[in-house]
C-alpha cells in the first residue's frame, strides 16, 4: 500500500518506522508544516516531503493516509483523505468533537474506505494476551476492570500542545484516558452510565484537567473504574480485570513505564496464591502490530480492531465523564447520544 | 485499667492479646454467648467468664469495655457501658446505624467517658509512617488518594456473620470499606460529595454488596478514590497518596496481605525515578499500638486517634455511597447530615 | 508418642508448639538448666519440668527426646537417650564433631531407634514444592544450584551462644550454612569435592566466621554454590535450581525473610519469559510438618527425611569447606572420610 | 576525532551509533569482510566502506580505531593500528591471549597512544551510581561482592561465533564473565587467589564452558564471588556489594535484562529494613558514556576507565579460573604472572 504521512513529530516517526517492517507498504509522501521534520523522515524512505498536507494527500499514488497531527486537525485531514478515496489511520482522538467524528465515519461508509483510530494499546502484547485469556474463559465471566495510568511529567509540560485546549480538545481524559476508555470497552463492552471527577491539581492548564477519576457501569452491572493522571510523578500503567473465576493484571508498557507483564491468577480458596506471569521485554511491538491490523482489515474488507466507531464511542464516554464532572451528576450514556443527535 | 471484654471471637482474642503487653492493664471479666470461647480467653488471663455481657459490664471493677461482638450488638453494649461510666473501645462500625451512633456519642459526652472506634489500620506501621511523612511535608500539599483493598475469600464466606444483613449492617463497604473511609478522612479531611457503585458480583449475599467503587470529593477539590472487594481472589491492600511534590504508597498489611511497605517518591522531572522503601516485617503491631492510644487518650483527657466521632463520620460517608449507588446520583454530604437530623 | 523436651529456648518452644497439633503426641517432661524457662513450657502442656536433662530422659514414660540445646550438648543427650531406647529428634548440627556423630548413629542402629536431624528447611512449603517439581521432571536433569542465605543481625550478636566456639562448634557455616548444605544434598545428591572461603568480616568472633562462600562439585559435574552470611544486613533466603529444561527459585522463608515463594520457569527460547509463582503466606508450617515426618518414619520403620545420616553428611561437607578455607586447596570428599576413619 | 570502525556487526553498529552523539567525532571509514554490512553503516555516516581492515586503518585521516571484530582478530588489528599511531578502543577480551595483550600494551606505551578495552558495564548508570556510593563511603569498608549474570539463550547458540573456540578464545567466562571480572576489580581491587569450576552443561560446545562459578580472594581477605551462565534461561544481571555499614545491589541492564536498578541499604539493626531504589529506564546510555570517556582520557593524557591494563588484568583472572578448573586447585595470581613472563 502507498502511504501518505501527515505529521512528522514523534508519532509520525513511530508510524513510519512501523511501516518499514512491511515489504508491501511504503511511504510515498510526507507532509508537515515543519518542512525539515517532514524531510528527515522522507529522506529515510526516499520519498518527497511537503509543507502542505492538502498537496500530499492529492498525490495520486496515495492509497492510505496516516494522520499524526495534533487533534484539532484530524477531522479536516481525514475528511479530505476520505473524500479522495484514501483509507485513513488517524491518531486518537479521532476528531476534535463527536459531530465531526460522526460526519467522518458517515462519509467513509459512503465512499467505502476504512477509517481506523490509533489505539495502539490494544496491540501491546500484555493487553493482547489478557484479551486472549478472557476469550479462552480463563477467568470466567467478567465482573469489573480497574485501571491506573499516568505519567511522571517533565518540565514545561504546560506549554506543550497537549496543554493547549484549542489544539488538544481535552486534558488527560482525552490523552491517556481515551486509551483507557477504549480498553474498557474492548473488555467490558458498552456502558450505561458514567460519573467522574476531573481536577487541575498541579499544572497551570485550566480549563484542561491533569487528573480524571471515573466510574462506568454497564447494563450487566459490570464496573469500569479508572484514574488517569498527569501528576503520577512515576510513569504507571496498571490494568486489572476481575472475573468470577480469576483475575488478570497487565502492568508496564515497556520503556519508562517499566517491564510489561501479563499476570493470570485463578480463584482457588484453599490453596496458596498462585500466578502465571509473562514478561514482554525489548522493543514496543504495538505500532507494527497495529499497522498490520489496519492492512489486514482493509484487505479482508472487515472493520479493524480499534475502528473509527471505536474511536467515536470512546470519545462519547469521555464526553459523559466531562459532563458528569461539570454537573455533579451521574450521566446516562443515552443522554450523550441524544444531545449529539440534536446537533 | 481494668477491662471487660465482650465478644471472644477472633477480634476478642486479638484485643486481649494486645492488652497483655501492658503491665497496668488487665482483663477482669470476659463475656460471650459462647461460654467456652469466653472461658478460653479468661483462663489465659486468670479472670472469670460469663455468657451474659450485661453481667460482665456490671462488674464494679470494670473501667473500660472492649466491644468485639458483631455490629448489631455494638450500640446496646456500648450504651450500657457508657451509662455505667465505663470507657469504650468498640470495633467498627461504631453502631448499626447513624442515629444509634449519635446517641451513643451524646451520652458519652454527657457522662464524660471516652468512646473510641476500632480503626487499627491507623496504627499499622506503614500507615503511621505515611501520615508522618505527610505531616513533615515530604510530598507537599495533597492532591488525591487512591486505595484498592480486598480479600481472596474462603469457601462458605456467604454463610459467615459478615454476610448476614441483620447482623453486619452492610457488606464490603461496611467491612474493609469503612477502614478505607476512615483512612481517607485521616489524610484528606472531610468530604463534600460522594458517588459510588456497589455490586453483588459473586457471593449470593444480596442485598449486601461484595464490591464497592467510590469517588469522594473534598471542598478543596481533593479526590478520595477506592475500590473495596470481597472478590479480589488474592488479598490486597494498596493505599496511594499523591501530593504536589511527591507520592507515598503503603502496600501490604503483613500476613496474607504480604509484606507491609511504605514507599516515598519525590517529584523530580529530570532525574531517574527514585524511591525510599521501608519494609515492616514480623508481627502485626497495630492492636498493641491502638490499645496504647486508647489508654493515653483517656489518661490525657483528649480525644483518641480514631475517636467515636471518626467512627460516625466514616459511617456517614458509607451511607452517602450507599445512597449514591441506590439513586444513581452524586450525593452531597450535607444531605446526609440533614436526613439524619430529621430522624 | 510421649516426648521429653531438652532445651526450653526459642527452638524448644517452636518444637513444643508443633507437637500440640498432634492428638497422639504429648510432652511428658521438659528439661532446661534455666528452670523457669522449662516451667513455662511445661505449664502450657501440663507436665513436669526439671533442671536436669538426665532425669528427664530417665522418665520411663518417655518414648522420644527432642534435643533443642546448643550444639555442644547434643551428643551427650542424644547418646543417653539412645542408650535408653528413645527415638531422637536433634537440632542441627547433629553433634559437635564427626566422630561423635558416627558413634551416635552406630549406637542408634544397634538399639534400633530412629535418629533424625532437625532440618526444617526441607519442610518449608516452597522447598517442598521445588523438590516435587524436580521429581516431576518439570525442569529436566539438574545442572546446578545456587544459594544465598543470610541474616540482618542484631546488636550484641557476638555475645550470643552462636558466637561462642566452644558451644556452637562453628560459625555461620555450621549455622545457616548447614541447612544450605543439607538442601544441596537433597537436590543434587553427594559431592566429590569442595572448596570455600570463610571470613570474619564484621563481628569480633574470630576464630568463628561470619561469612562463607563455597563451591561443591558432584561426580556428575553438577555444581552446588552458596554464600551464607551473618552480615547480610537484610534477611535473605534465595535457592535457585537449574535444570536442562528450566529453573526453580525458592525465595523468602516468611517472617523477617519476607514472603516465601516458589517460582517455576521453563526454557523456551522463542517466547517471552514466563513463570509460575506460588506464594506461601501466613504461619511457618515447617515445624509441624517435620514433626509429622519424624513420627511417620518411626511408625513405618523407615529413615526419616533429614535423617541422622543426612545430618552427618552435611557436617562432613562443612568440614571439607573449613579444610579448604584453612589450606587454600580444593578438598576431595574422600579425604574427609579417610581423615575421619583415622580418628 | 576521525574514527575507523573495523567490524560492522551488532557491536560495530552500537559503537557507531554512540559516535553520532558527538559533534567532534565522526566515522571516516568502515571495514568488514562482509562488505554489505560495512556499507550499511558507512551509508548512514556518509563515509567509505571496505572489505579490508588493513586498508581502512591505513587511511591517513584516521586518528582512532574501533575494533569490533570477534576476539581472534583483535590483536592483529590493534597492533597494526597502534603501529600507525592510532588510538584504539577494542572490544573485550582485549586479545586472544595474555602474551598478545602484553605486547600490544607495550607497543602502545612506546608509541604514546591510548588503548582502551571495551568494558561498557562500568558505564551502566546503575553500576556508576554504585561506584559513586562506594566512593562516598555510603556502605563503609567493602567486605565482599556477589554477582550472578547470565543469558536466556536462543536456538542455535552453539553455532554462533561465541561457541567457536578458535574465534572466541573462551566460553562464558570470556564472554559475560570477563565483564564481571572487570567489575570485581573495579570495586575490590586486585586479587590474590582464584578458584573456580566450569561446566559444559547444556550446549554442545565442549571444550568451551557454558557455566562458570568462581571465588576470588584479595590480599585484604575480601571475596569476589560470581556465577556466569549461558543456561540462565531468563536473562539476569545481579551485582551485590557488601560493606561494613550497608549494601548496594545493581540489578537489570535494561532491555531483556529488565529494569536497571541501583539499591542502597544501610545496616540498621533496630529499625525496619529500609532501601533507596533508583530506576534507570529508557535507552542504554553505556555506549555513549564509554565513548566520551575514551575521548576525554585521550584529550587529558590520562588512562581511561577500563584501560588496556584493566583488560589484561581481567583476562589474567580468567586464566587463573580456567587453571583452577583444570587442575582442581586454588590458583595464586602470582603464578599466572610467573607463567606468563616465562612465555
């Protein structure tokens, strides 16, 4: 597949690097308003670079577009790509608001192209193993999931694009929180209600939040619970899944999050505690796996894991949590749909 | 001090054992409807045993009463003890409902005796160290606290007294959850609002819950967040305190909860992660320390750590969480006061 | 079985406590030169106490003798017990030197009583599980074992009986080192040669050692390697067994050694590292299990696990390591036999 | 500095990558008998490639030579480089035998160029921190060091160059063992005697060993103890340093060795165990730091950390251990010198 990359920052480099593992896929053009950044990636792949993304996606060779810009530009670029019949893999959040997301997905369905949301956490080997264990019935019917996720931070974080509301479209809830919401949906399915609290506890980034605590409840009474934080001081990822017959813990994401592990424990009242632990060391393979999933889904004519719809639904949950935090109420997910339809 | 023990189960044995560390304190009578159990403890301490608690607290030598029965009897016994001018150390929950608690504390104030609620977690060395670190300003102004606590369970748990609503006055929220609520108050002070979800996910104990997830918010916007579970499958205690300058983690409670540790980490963006870890190995010292606190407070004429008021306040938070779970709303703590005053 | 306990210190209390789990076994007399200590244990079991061990083992009801004194008295007491036809469970080291041990075992064979050496480590649940895994072939043919064991120490350690050469008959090699040697033999069988280094690095206890490092080699070329230390500063037990198909790690012994765990990993070159971990929390069950083994072996007329011969062989290995350290040579185990026969 | 790289395998790529962090240093030529491998690196740095190392080091621009070939070629290349007045950074082992090493270092002294041995472990941040703590006196006078190091292995390991005696000049003792020996010397200074056992337990690589256990003793009676293994099944690095006042543990090396940590504990008999833990996450910085040390030493006219002499001394210890294993004796280090001088 011939690929256009829009956005030559850290994410762009990661996605481009993932591409290079596949003989059948190649970058054919790179766009970034920072032309030097675009040229650096382009040079490695022997393709042209441009400052103008419109020009890049117009390139007639392009079959798919990787959207790796900050969130405020996702909709414009993805819309234009879809209009030209390109498949799209767009970083999360899919778009800056729900309406734009619905429009994008409607257009894609009409044109017949695939839109995938960048949810690489689903492709982390610990998460994949956890999902496989759940599907095998290792821990029985699921009861609830508990997640803690956060970063240690760095000086000047409040000046990065993530801290600019007009660009980021949200704080930590839209940042790492959105990955958590997508994972909760992947394991527990859809939710009925949401409540949450957001706070701006440390970073001078009001009205954006640096912390979010939330409780989600499914129609079956399953609970999804999480805290996502930009003030964790030491990077943390912990995702705990409880079933009637046991539990699964995924911790670490490699790199500064520490060793990635998947842990399986069975309920066994009369025996000593026993766990099986798998450690995933070395390189982060999630970007390569996610690209492969995108290509396979297109080729098979099926929805990819972490589809555009998944992107929209995760965002709908985020909206519900924001509304709960604003109003001090528990928010029914049905209301979020209603409100949206009204737009 | 001459002490009457009412309730000769596991807790009674623990409290009696703690007493034996103090030369100036002694059991003078033990009461339990199971006379054999009462006699066993009494034999070790060379004092009489009885089946009738009324008779035991009437004993004119008695200066203080240890109430270690199931919750439904706390109020009757403690009321009678206070009426006779005895100090009271009563297991949590202080009483089976808020009204009984308020009445007990009002009577104690009138008579001039001390009522302490059994909150031994405050006396675990890891928690004490954490509180000391906070008071020293090691992690600056507190932002939020996150707690996960649960038990692995055992066969027949649904038949124990904890699972009988008329005896226990609540499920896991009133069990380990109440300890967590007391700790949250100790670290963060009073709360403005509470929301929560309870579920009966595994044990056939409806209407009691085996799991509770809750979010509490203080007037200063600090968040207390916890999950308490009777379906944790592997015993867990994790209490994480985040301040603007660092974090503290207390994990383990010894025994089947694993090694008790207090961990201190400072925010330090440009350096590698660094933590100080203290391990508390060996015997659980919390029961001895709590007894000492009770005696010291009486002697000094001051409120003990984990006072009767603390017991009542923790219970008020539990009530708010139950109401939130019932109504699907965020509950203002002021409403809980109002409702109660109306009784 | 009617049991006489000689030695009412920490070990005596542990062994007596273990006895109380068995309906068919009871203490009938306790002896200690510290009569008060003997009386305390005797009172709990409702039996007489005496200052004179000779008198105690003369008691015609006695069927078995628990020897829990310091090492220098083991031989005298055990010899006298055997002479009177009592079975003997004697703390390690079996006797203060090899000759005394050989004489004791020869006498016991003649009289037809059982002599067992107190090697409770074999009965720790983590070690038992490890041995079971090895016997099941989980890690294939064994290649080598690596052990690190040590204590944190306490003020005045140099004044305890362990630090008195005339009483202890050796330093850390005869203390925790002897347990390690017994375990190495249990897993790897007999050894061909030994080399080692001892040092008196911290405690003023010369000529006793506070540290010993040793390498043992079996006829099959398997290696047993260990370091035992009185200057570990933080209690440690780690026992690592390597087979051609995997490895087993036992770590912790509970209490101040931290959680006891048995870990099983299989060689699997192309997969991520995977381990099965069992945690043994709560009370130390080794004393009860070891007593049961002693009684079962007597009843079945078989050698117990951790027999008198095992005690002697472990001591022969210790002697070889001492000689290696003295002479700066690698010592053949055959020489130790020869030297001994000459005595 | 203008640098010639000889050897374009994994090590060559690492060393070249480290170079690219320094504005004043650059590759000017790359040599490898595998021309394609040489060209790949050369392309990234915009310099020529050649199959012939002789030609590469003849290049008049070359000021320093990086020797990253297998061991059997080290001496020839390094000798030629020194002869032409180039500084040399040569992977360990410095040369294939002691005589060649002595000749190389003598020649370098004569010519006045710097020879450094590639001992990047000294530059791992955990090891550096440990050395700094020791120099600050955090753990007092050193008593002994204990090291366990090994790899999990991979299919076909026995066919790699490391398993070819004529190329590798030794098994695991010359591989990871040599790094350990260098670290032991860095912390404990020179040794008096050595004993050890080698085995070929799993891999069909006789006469090379896949495991080595060794004990080294310094004139001060300090002990260096280690086990290095090609049959560890799960990658391990653990380096434990004990002083009279505390201990330091370095564990992990990042990547498949898990998180790199430096741990400091102080002797404190009457308090709970307390440790300070620093985690070094993210990229392995040792290659960059080692290059900087090489350049700084040349510029300052001083011996680098991990000098040619250090390389030779580590190899002398390895020889002593091999001899101990062959002869079943404890070997005096003085004998190794004598034997060598005789050559």
